C-alpha cells in the first residue's frame, strides 16, 4: 500500500477545481480498495462523493444567525478539529479534514492548525484549499505537498 503524505494544499482561483481536487484526494485517502485508489465504487468512495463519510470533515467559515458568512476561520473551529482528530476513525483507516479557504484562518487558528500539522496522529490527513497561497504562512506550507492550478490563457492553447 502506498504511503501518502499527511497534508496537502490545493490552490486555484477556481472553487470547482480547488474543491474538486480536495474531494478527489479525500476519496483516495479513504478508499479501502485493494487495487487502484480511489476505486470509485467502494462504500467509502461513494460516501465521499455523497459528502456523507463519517471520517471526512470540512472546516469552513461559519455563518452567523443572520446568514452572513464570517470573514475568518476561527481558532475555536480549529481547536475542535484538533480535539476530534485524536478520536479513531469510524469506518475507514484514516480521518480526513478539508480546510476550505485555509487562507482565511486568523492568526490564532493558523497557530492551532500548525500544532496539529507538526505532529498529527498516524490516522490523520489534511487537505488545505485556498485561492491565495501567499496568505498561508510558510510554516504551514512547509508541511504540505502542493497542488496549484492556474487558469489556462488562450495564448497557452496550441491549436
């Protein structure tokens, strides 16, 4: 079985590309098939695609009681993730956390995330998704394998 890094960062201006890659990686991480991963047909793959897998969580900016999205991911959200991270997975061999818009973590949230990224439990995987890679601290970036996608310009297309 191939050993995957425990943390990835996916950056793209396109939310579809960014989150599509994040969920593809989550599917790969949680798939328990014997062959090629993700297999796309096992229970784990189907649950990731339906966004109902109990070992997959998305951390994102919360919405207030008026329906307005907060500007930042708060430290309490990251601390709650950190506390949950030490609980063993429910169904799969790993737990995966996608941090959507990771560049919006406030400084305290970044520090809390760094703490768990530095020494994660064996069963823990992270996928940080961002539009603005330069806003993610170098200390966090250094612990992640990077995937960057840029918009293809018409001049780059060979016809």
